[in-house]
């Protein structure tokens, strides 16, 4: 089943066409990598898919949690998240002055059943659902090895754990499509290995389709099944890791003319 | 969770008993009328400051016109009890509702937008309300003001004690209800708006809706505060609700700690008390208050309490139990 | 015939008043463009400039020469004040949550207003601003006073000067660069702190000029005089497109004309409320303002 379809989306900033005619189809369960030199437009694509920006032309279709195909081109981020698409950010955007636990619990809010009145008057319905939310949050934190830090403020976590928390938080919204923006940024090789295992694990466990932006080629080649390469806002190559790594256009984009990676 | 409930109930019980004792002391004259007035005024200031803390401290949207909301509440109650013979409770609730409607109206165009427009719009609103109150002479008595607003009781001897009882009861209820709201999923939603709007949006939180949510509730509470003020003071004049009054509330919130209910309560009482004592400073107060704001923002932006709340249990253990690690774990649990 | 006459008269009045609002709005817009801060204290700089001019003119009398001197003194003093405020109060909060900087700006504003009030040489009571004796130039039924002409001409001259600085000097280029992308400007070797200070200085100087011109036309100065013009100028900046220099000028003139037309045709009480109404209208209809662009935040 096709989960996401970006049809010819472009976006103009002032006079600059940051992304031109981007096309992408994501099938359920795929793990797709979006790579390209800095400034190629990768995060801009993410922002369009998640509703932070709106494409100036083209359309985006997303199959939501209920199986309905929705035109999400002009929707707001919160609506898209509620439909089942979650993301992490290139620059960590945790809720810094809130605890690790609260960062996760917030992700459950849009599904909460009790009303404000229940909260204010502390009804049994409130207690029951709060306990449930906390239980789910702690369980999720356990998967990421963070539950012992649940009372810590997010800003006090070491960098690597903050990145993990961001992923956990996105997962807590219960998505079917997860967008990861440079999840390995700033990680050492060991952490990157662990991350790769984690990504494979959560894809299995939560039945996810994953789209990821990365610069770390080991990670990309290691776990992505398919890769799209972007340069100056345009797709210059698409295929399996093997195909893409041998593509001369890709090499030129990353390394300039006259370099042969396989020489 | 259970510790939090125990803590909350303990605090509430202490507060109720304390209020009862205070009111009784006022009635029998141990606490004189002047002191009773200051305490009651402090209670009202705390209520309005709490409402400001909700939108500015917890939701992170600076609002500068809460004196205007208070004015709407005050005049509404005055009109309700003087012209329509509402019972007091109904009048005050009506004040809250009417003020909430105003909140909805000015919030809607403003909160859709990114950034700092709420501050300016609420500032303008505060001024406009003042001008409107001056011009609606038939209803509000205009610039001369509205005199002879009946108090909570006709019995002059009972009035000070009863005013204090009313105000403190509403204050305690506000504290409890607001605290309950903050420590819930809805509270977390507004906190996320404060922390990072874009991330909140990406977590499925409708940021605009929750800004409106916090702002409207804030307006309601401010209206209730104003509604209590009318019978307490007995006289209303539009100049009482000017920009400087809004700043007073801001100073209370900032000093106490934006995001701490306890902080607002403490700062509210301290500042109201100080204001009376430092009356001789008159004009210099207007120089000291802004300096205070600037200094706090530059050197201790978290104010007195930061975003922490008082924990009776933690205090108890600190004082009476020597097991330090236990109280650390409790404190951690308290943060939720 | 009466309507047309009134209309033209108010247009003339509005252009003069509007040029003052434009000068003031420029300061708001430049500061907002470069540090994304609504400088609440800006209107109070107008007051300081007016008093600066007051002291010069009170000491040396009112002549064209002393008037220019008053302008220079006011502008220089306020430029310095602007830099001092920026360095002490705003710069430390550049990376703090926005609400902190806003609260500080409010604090600075109230401090200046009431500080002026308690200082003996200024004091709470209004003082009469020494200004030229009004000479009227009737054109048909419409009356233009030489003060209105001076206000208009000086304002336009300053706006030209500002536009020249911003568009045709290296300094101006640096200002635009820092407004557009601060980290990139820094990497290009631009001394960002200096440029920001300079922007504040420039905006404050214009506010000072606006203050002296305002006081020349409405010759009463007192510590709170900057509050309402400040608010109106802010609305003007938003109306024109906050961050846009031509927008601020356009917004200023529109606000001035709207105010005088309201005074002439509806009621003078409503003239102040009109500003608030325009603000709400713009925020509802086109929040980016007439000449503003929708700039999205980098995610």
C-alpha cells in the first residue's frame, strides 16, 4: 500500500526555487533515505511533507491511520501528525524545561479522552487515563533505555540521549510514517551503530514506514532500502544504495568533477 | 502520583483552616480592619496575577491588559448586583463569563499570529476598555466612577470578615483548580506551546487552539477577580484599571516566577503588603518596579520559585527526616 | 464645498502628522527587523528627544539655527541612549526566550517615563515647548502653517538620508545582511554587535527628531508624551509591514491621515481608538502588512 505520494512539489522562497518538482512514492514498510549535499533542500522537503511549509505547486497525498488517502498539501503540522506522520528535527527541539516523561506524555495528548473538567475536578476518569498515559510513556522510554531518567529535565540529558528522546517522542504520537531528520548528527561510530539497530528495531516493532535524511553514509547505506539524492532542490538520482553509490551524477554532486570513488 | 494527592490535600486543608481562623480573627477584631483590607486586596491581586501567570507564565504569551479584564469583571458584577439584583455568586460567575467572551474576541485575531502581537493588542485593549468605561456613563458612572456598590453583606460589622472569606475562598479554589489543570494533559499541552510552538505542532497539538484555551480561561479568572473587587472596594473608577495596574500584575508574576503558582501567591501577598507600606515612595515606586522587572529578567529570570511549586511533604522530610536520598526521589516525582 | 475644504485641510494636517509617525515607525521597524524585538521604549525616546530639544531652545531661543542645533543635540543624545539601552538591557537577552526581552523592554519604557517624572529638571508637569510663532500660508481655503512645512520637510529629508544609508552604503548593506540572516552575516565578518547597536542608534536618532518636530507642532512636553505616539507609530510599522522601511513610511502617513480625517469628520475622541482599530483590522486581514512579506521561521 502506498503510504505517501509527493507529486511534483516545488517551493519558492522569494525568488529562489528551493525545491523543484520533487516526486516520491513511499510504500508501506519501506525505509527510504533522502541524501544530498548541504543546502540541497532535504529538510525543506521534510518541512513540506509535514506541513511546516506549503509547496507553491504540486500535491502531497498521505494514507492516514484509517487507510484513507488524504490530500495534505495545505494542512497544518498538527493535523498531519494526528493523521499518522511524525518527525524529528535537524536541530533538536525538545521541550527543554519539561521532564523526559512529560516530553513523551505530551505526544499522547491529541488522543486524550478525558475533558478539561475531568482534569480540573480530578474525576476517576482522569486518574485512570493519566495512569494509562504514564504507563505507556514509561514503556516507551524503556525501549529507548531512558526510563530511569524520566524525572530529568530534557535539557539536562546528554546529546545522544536527547536525540533518542526526540525519536521516542515522535513515536509516542503513534505514527505509521516516521520522518527522521539527521538522527545521527553528532554521534560517534558506536552510537551510530546503536542507532541503526534502534531504527531497524522500531520499524519492526511499530510497523513503521521510515523516511530519513542523513549525511552519515554508513548509516544510509547500512539500513536504507532505497535512496533519493537531491542537489540544488532537484532529484538527481534514485535507486538502491548500490545503484546510487555508483551513479556518476551523485559523485559529482558530492565530490565535484573528476573524482572516481571506485578508482 | 499518590504523594502528589496527599500533598495537595494537605495544602488545601491547611489553607482552609487558615482562612477560617483569619476570618474569625477579623470578625472579633483581633485583626484590625485596615490589615484585613490589605489581606483581602492581596487575595484579589493573587487571583488576577494567577490568571496572568496562566497565559504568560505557563503558555508563554505575554499579555499586558489584565487590568482591562479586571475592569470588565468589576463593572459587570457591579451592574449585576445593583441593576439586576443578582445574588453575589451569580454576579461573579457572570463577570467571569463576560470577561471570557472579551478574551475570545480579542484573542481570536491576535493569537493566530506568530509572535509578540498579543502584548500590544492586550495593551491597547486595556486602554480601550478604560475609554469605553468612561464613555458608558449611564452604566458605569463615567469618569466620576461608580459609588455605593453593595458589599458581600449589609452588616457593616460582618463585612470585612466576610469579604476576606469570599476572596480567600475563591483564591484557594482558583489555586486548586488551576493547579489541577496544569498537572494534566491539558496543562502539558499549554506548556508545550510555551516551550516550542513548532515542536508542539508536530506533536499533534493545535497551538492556536491552546493559546485561545489558556487566554480565555485567563480572562475568565481575571474577570472573577474583578468581580470580587467591586463589592470589596465599593467604588469603581476607570483610572483604577490603567496600564500601570496591568504592570503590577506582571511584576507579581515575574517576581514569583513565571510558571509557579506558589510563587505568584507569595509574591502577590508580599507586593500588596509592600505597596501599602511603601506608599510614601509614591512616584518612586514607578521607578523601582520597572527596575525590578529589568533586574529579574537580566539576572534571575526564573523569579523566586522558578517553575517549582511548594511541596509540604518535601519540606516535612527535609526538616524531620535525615534520609536525604529519599527526599530527592520525592522531589523528582514532585516535578511531574 | 465645505466637505472638500475640510478634507483637504485634514489631508494637509495628516501629511504633517504622518511624517512624524513615519519617522517614529522607522525606528520600530528597523529594530524589529534586526533583532525581532518590539522596542516598547521607543516612544519614550521620542520624549527624551523632545526634552533634549526643549533644553536647547529654552536656553538659546528659537531661531532656525538653534532649531537645527536642537535637532542635532536631541538626535545625538538619543542615539547614545539607544545604544546604552541596547547594550545593557537587550543584548544579554538575545538568546533568551522572547517573552523575557519583551518584559525587559516594558521595564525600560516605564523606567524612562517615570524616571523622567521624578528627575527635577523634567518633572511631572507639562512644559511649554519653545516653538516658532505660527505663520500661516493659506492656499485657497486650506491653511498650511510654516511649522507643518518644516515638520514635513525635515522628516522627508531624514527619510531620504536613512534610505540612502540603508541602500547605498556598506553600513546599510551590513544592516540588511544582519536582518536577513544573522549567523551568515557573522560568518561574513560583519561585526554583528556593532551593527545592531548602530541600528538602535539610528532608530533612536529618528525618534528624537520626531520628538522635536512633534513638540514644535504640539508644543507641550511631559514625561508621558511618547506613549500614545509610540503606540500609533508601532501600528504604523505593522500596517506597512514590520521590518520593511518603505512600509514604515507608508504606514506612518496612513496613520497620520487616518487620525486627522477621524478628528475632522467623526470625533476627536475616537482618533486615538482608530489606531487600535486599524491594528486589529490589519492583523485580521493581512498580518504581514501592506508591504511586508511572509517570512517563515527556519526549521
